[in-house]
C-alpha cells in the first residue's frame, strides 16, 4: 500500500474529538485547515497560519467552531489526496448510496476573487445520499462575538474587521440559526454541489460565482501537480517523499518564505498533560534541514526565499539568535494561555511561545550550516551577509562555553548540552570554511579554528561516557539524548569512528521501542511524559546509513513510512502503545527528517 491509497476511516470521535491520526491537511500557502475523516473541519486560522482561528473545535469542541459536511445516515469513509496535490477527496459509503466530497483552499490567481477561499465540493456517485452541512465560525479562538446576517442574499459571519461569507450552490436551502449557517440536501448520480467559504480581513469581502470557483478549483489542482512534477527525487519511497514535500509546502508561508514548524497549537504530547505548545512559528534549529531538503528536492526558489527570510529575521536580533521567529520575521512571541478546554481536556491552550526568550546554542550551527549549504548550491552571499556571518561566528567563539536550554527547550536548569556543543563546533567550522572560499572576512579565521578545536575537545573529554560507549545528553551526565545524532548528520566528527558507531547503537538500545525512538532520558522541568518523537526515528535511519549500516537503515525506513496516517501525514509524536498521534501536525520536522533519511540512504547506497 502506498500513501496515496485510501483506507478505512479511523475510529469515531471521543467526547466530540476526532483522533489526531484522522486529520488530513489542506492549504494555500497562507493557512492550513485540518479535515477529519468524518468530513468535519476542526481547525482553520485565517487570514494566516499564525492568525487567531476561525475554526478551533480541535481545541474546544463546544466553543471553538467548525465546518461539517457529511451524510445524515450511517456511513463509512475512505479518502485520499488527488495524486500529487494537497486537494483532499473523501468518499462516503452509505446504504442509500455513495457521495464524494473534495476539499481545498484555493491558490491565488490572476483574476479578482476572495482573498481566502475554502471550497467543499459534493458529487453524487450512485444512489441518493442525504447530506447536511453546518458552518459555525468562531473568530479569535472563539473569544470574539460573532454576528450573523445576510448581504445580497448571502449569509455572512462577521467579527470586527473579519468576515466569512458562505456561498452555497446546489446544496439545499441555506438557513441562519442556532449560531451557525446550515443546509441539507440529497445527492443523486452525477449531481454536483459546492459550498464555498470566502474570507476577508481588513479588506473587501468578495462573493465568488460558481464559474469563478470552478476555475479556481481547476487552477489549484493544476498548480499543485506542476509543483509536484518538478520535484527531482526518484529514489525509493518516492510516494512518501513527495507526500512529505507536499506537506512541507503547506507550511511554507508564501508572503515571506518562512517555514512553520507545524500548522497547529497546543495539541498535547500526552493526553491530559501540560506539554502543549504553539508551533506556528519558524525555528532556526530547522534551518539546515529545510535548506538541504528543499535543495535536494529541486525546490531552489523555496530554498532561496527561506534562506533570505532567515537572514532578514535574524538581523533583528543580530548577532544573537532567538530560537524562533514569527512567520513575518518578527522577534516578539509573547506566550499566553487561552480559556479553551484543550484537545480532549488537555490544557493549557497556549498561543505564542516563551522559548523565544531562551538561549539555544545549537541555532548558531544551523544558521552557519544553512549558509554553507546555500553557497555550495551556488547561492550568492554578498559582502554584507559575509560580514554578518563573521560576527555571528565571533559571538559563538565566546558563547560556546555557556550552558543553554538545548534543542528540546527544557524548562529545567540550563546545561552543557552535547548537541549544542557539537553545533557550536559546526558553526565555527563552517565559518572557517566560508572564509577559505572568500565568502566571509578571513581576519578571524584562525581564531574560529582554534575555538572549534577547543569546543571539540570539550565534547570528546566531557560529553562522552566510556561506561555507556556513547555521547551523552550533557557534560558529565549518564543520560542519553537522540539529538546528538544531529551532530553526526551535520558533520561533527568522522561517521566511521568507533565513538559514533557505539553512540548510534547505545541510543537505539536505550531510547528505542521497536521502530520508535524517545527523545531523551532524564528530567526536563515539566510534569508528565510524552510519546516517541518521530523525527528522532528518521534521524536514526540516517545515522545508520551514514555509519555504513544501510540494510538496517532500509529496514527501519520501511517500518517508519508505514506509520503515517491514511493520507501520508505525520504528527510530532506517536504513542507506541496505541499508535495514536500526539503533538502538533502536520509536523514539518518529521517530514523533513523523512526526506533527509530517504536521500541519505540513496546517497550511501550509491557509494
């Protein structure tokens, strides 16, 4: 079975909440909607991915708002993405007949149309299927008063400068009642209906016509297929790689080039726990993965846009780096809690992210590694950029001796995290290499090399346990951390060295659970536990390949690509006991790690 194959729908809702595994994602380069297997849209932030939501039943089934469209009688559903697109197709089978719903967020085009548009198209396949739909907008995470009314015969929901028009074509008589906009109808063989939601934010509200909506539908499908056809990867697991590329493309913020970590906020890493974070921002830690993956897939325009966004955003805090920035490049991300119930009672629901105020030294390595990858691919670094990168390297020469919060943004006391130190070495090594090529000023090159050597000695002398035969979580500890695998993947040390070979095995043995890998052992300052971190499992695949164990890497890759949901989407984590998804989704880092693992296996197998 490939990731394009439809399968039976996941289990039914619990207390009104669908399993996280049941969600597919659609998007338009500005925002992302999550569609459950029962046809209900439980998450959509408009106008942008990091804006307040208009549908947030995902986080509060009673007050969050949603858009439902499904048969009114018992049904089973199967679904797929239209091949090589982010257009979702759900087929409902009932005793009375069969109907199909196709969902998309329209891509922009040359003609005048709604600033944002959600299309839900209904086709009758055979028999007569009774259908009902409901649109219940709840602006501002459900915290703003919604006014419902009519304009030119079209129902419109408004709250301040936000508006959503609900345009129905052959989907029954529209009613405004009970705090929502509703309708009901029955399909017949060959029938075609359309529910189009047009949104506006501080701009005129445009009502779509059926013809215009049909044109945008065709243009959106064609646009996604053109983009997918241009991807250059031709190795094993191509369906999973292309689906991951399409999932990643959903997280690319078209106006700026930033890549969000995920499309959602506050989906729990443990049901009922407090590990609920807002991931709708761009993390510097993902930078090298993003640039490398985009370049390997033939996405040069996206790689260039992202790299220059990264330089623009980090200029605002230069030479220091924040761990993350807003999608528009802004540095302020104040964290607050919302009065929402949380997914299946998992609170708090947070917006913003206080990790922006932490010191995470690994970010410096990711920035310099990104510049190195970008330049190797032919990207131009002008004199001003070279000067800035040199100043960052100068700062790393001072900072690498400090403790930090680490890649996992622990809320416990700072430590000398091994991964952070390895990435500081990478930062200094890449700065020296860029200087060798004349891309950054050379006057401090000798100092960078000297500091890189000192940093490397610190790692080798204080961050390796002879008892465990492994690099450890932080200096002097006997705990393990999967993030140290990123040192290997980023070029710290020799992949064939005994230390890396035994570290890979120790991490797999101590943190592994079948194909799953937990992030680390030890405390992190937060109550509760979490699931297995999917990115870590794909990092292990790549580490196995890089250390010459390609057959084991292939076997693990086969198991991991089978863990996606029915349409090829991954969340941040999985509960090994149930297979259920945990954490925010779609998770960019997971899909990036899959792409990187697949290309690494192909590269190593070809040596």
